[in-house]
């Protein structure tokens, strides 16, 4: 007997459209009131720096955003890549950056789901867009005008090439990403760990080549960056700020200032050992999706500074969880990263509650590193000693791990199924803030309200 009071999913296009509009309004209200909007701060750093450097004859690393102490912190190759911004105004740069970020997100989702997102049509895509808009690292990346999504897309393309045996160009994306920003360098380490010597050589060559060419084109900027700016952490922001969700951020908040370097190095070493063990096992099993996801998690943990917007590197982990059938775990962690909960300890991260709550995203990242599922077949374990000889060979039937994600639901798939009345089919893969000048929280705002600040850093 049918329950007359049961509310089911909309069955008509009109009902679905109304639901999407209602969800869109709810998401808009949430992002306009709860999170922090970043006022394109990082993009203003990029645009102002290249304009100061190329149009005004100034030194690249001397520029500071008016009213702040923050300027360009990336390698000079990144400035060369961003140099076309010197030809346009800030508003045009904002529009172009939005388009690039949307394109990069589309590429990343296509790789993570093997293109199976198309099965859900406009309705499923609209619901997925609402879910993605709630993800704090993604909101921050967009509203900062950050480059994280572009780098993620480049690395994931390499993951796709390796998983499908098309290794000719594998390593190019990782090399370019590492030349723009140092965080993706660890993915070259993954290629070495996997004994993919050719891909590792390509990635290293691309990074080195880009760096050398930049040194020839901009010798003064290159010299200053590699001898001074790289080592000056004050250019990025305070290590103990709540937005820093790395191992060093946790230690800095415990120390209420500069943490012990020896203790941090020990923590990083432990994390790297766990990563090396787990990533190697995943690679031997042909599970490139898990290997790249584990490496993204590790990059966030070992980096001296991992602002909240850097946690877009966790997106591949959600795809792996869904592929393994852990939709509830994926949903719970995804919901946590939508809450902006760490900002509740903006002013005071002391005590047990501060230790747990202010570092909530770090604990989620560490938990994923320890327990993210990966394929571990007996045959794969027996092949450990022979894997080096197969570096250039096409993958076996178990190898396309990225493609396997297409048979799993995406983030929030349970919610989507509840709304659509359709069980998630193959490929439902993983798929924001009034303005402030303190996008990552690199400096403590003048007021007690973390949503209103006048200081910012680009990182």
C-alpha cells in the first residue's frame, strides 16, 4: 500500500526545474551569508604583480596589494604564464579566470567520472553543480581567483593517460603544474615511486625546462625567488592561522606560534612513509586513481602552508570512496568540508575543542590518507618485484582505475538518487562568500569576525 504522506522526487520536468531553482536559491543564500567571500584577492595579486612588472617597469616580487603586505609568492614561470593579464583590466581578468576555472573543473570531473556524468542530463548536472558550490575549498578557489583547479586538471590528465596506457605525453601536465607552483612536485615523486621512469623524466624535464627558460627571460626575478622569496614564509602568512590545515598548521596552533622544526620534520617523514607504502601498493594493483588521490592528500599534509582552498586536491579521494561503495563516508566528509566549521575557532584554537575543531580538515585529510580504499589483488601483490618491467606496457584489465570511477555514484549520490528516484548509474562521479580582503586568513583580521578582514595573502 502506498503511503499517502510520502514525498517522492519530482516526476515532471517542471517539478525538477522548480526543485533546481529552489536548491539554487538555498545555495546562493548559504554562500552569501555563511562562508567568506574573498573578493578575488589572489587574482588581484596576480594581476597587480604582472602589471607592475611588465607595464610599469617594477620588480615582480616588490609589488604589494594596496593596504596589505602581500605580493606574488609563486615561481617566476607562473608570472610568465599569467603575463597576458597585463594586457587587460582587472574585471576582464576576473571573467577570464572564471571561465578557466569552470573549464578546469569540467576536465577534472570528466576524468574522475570517465565522462559518465552525461547520463544524468541537465537535471543531474544541475544538482551536482549545487553540491559543488557548497564545497568550501572550491568556493574559496573561485572567489580568490586561485589556480588550484587548473593545476588539479593538469595532474589528473596525467593520471588518466597512465591509467589507460597512453604514456607518450604522460608527465607533461604534472611538469607544467610543478613549474607554476611547488605543491604538485610530489606527483613527480609518485611517478618515481611507481617506477614510471619515462613519465617522471618528462615531468622533471618540463619543470626544469620551464624554470631555465624563465631564468633566461627574467634573470633578476628568478634569482630573487630562488634565493630569497622561496624561503621567506612571512610573504605567505602566519603558520598558526586557522586556515592553515597542514601538519605544520596543527603544530603551530599547538605552539601558538612558530612550531618546532624538528617535530614538523618528523611528522612530515611519518606522513611520507605512509604515503610511500600505500601509493606503491595502489600502483602495483594498477589503481592509479587511488595512487593520485593519496598523493594529493599527502601534498596537503606535508606542505608548510595548506590554506583551505588548497583542499581541492581532496576531490579525487571522494571519487575513490564512491567507486569503492563508501557513499556514506564520502557524503559525511564532503558535508564536513562544506561547513566552514574550522572558522568557529578563528580567535582561539586552544583546548581540546580547539585541537579537534580548528584542525577538522586536517584530521579528515589524515584519515583519508590512512584508510582510503584501493584495489589490492593477490596478483598485484605478487607482481611487486616485476612492476618495473611493465612501465611502458598497456594496462591490464584491472588497470584503468580512473575509468572504474564511472561505475560509481558521485558526491552526494544518495541525495541525488533520493531526489531523482533513480539509483546512481555508472559514472555519477565526484563533483563560493560578501567580500573581504582576507581570503585565506593569512593574517588575523582587525575585528573578531572572521568574515570581515583587511589583510590577505596569495598562496
